């Protein structure tokens, strides 16, 4: 599992501070959490909308090690970076965030779904 965590961190680069296993997730494959001393995503959005400056901080991606999507992830898969980005984007949407590239998300999700149907 440590190989998967390292591969996800590498694929996501500076979008995340770290990738770790979650003990809180039961149905979702992933979620974003703030580090201990960082501001969470919702609070950061509230402060920005009020015109406040918010220090930049990358979230931590937590993954559910028992979720079917996560258990099927293979770091050597040619589409691994797309799967990593999809997990991150879904976690961002689930916490109420906005995607930097919604069209890219849709294209990536459609491409991955088509690949699954074709298999």
C-alpha cells in the first residue's frame, strides 16, 4: 500500500501535501483534509469570499484502502495519473470546492469510463 501512496503523491505533485490512508471513510474512495495547522477548504473559501487573504496550503488526500476503486489502482497502469486526478477532483467536489478545469475533469472521467466499458 505504501507504493500506491507514493505513486499517488507523485502523480498529484504539489496539488497535495501528502497522501495517506483514511480510517474515517466507509463509502467514498477519497477525501481532502487540512493538515493540523492549516486552514480547511471550507473556511478558506469563506475567508476568500469575505476579501481576506488566505495562506496557500495544499490539502492532504486521504484514501479509503477498502474501496473498490482504490483496491484496483495499479501504479504501473498507463492511466494511473488520470485515476489519481479523478480521485483528487472528486474529493475536492465532495468538500464543496471548485475544479480548476471542469472540462478536463469531464473528459478524463468519460475516457476512464469508456475504457472500463470496453474491457
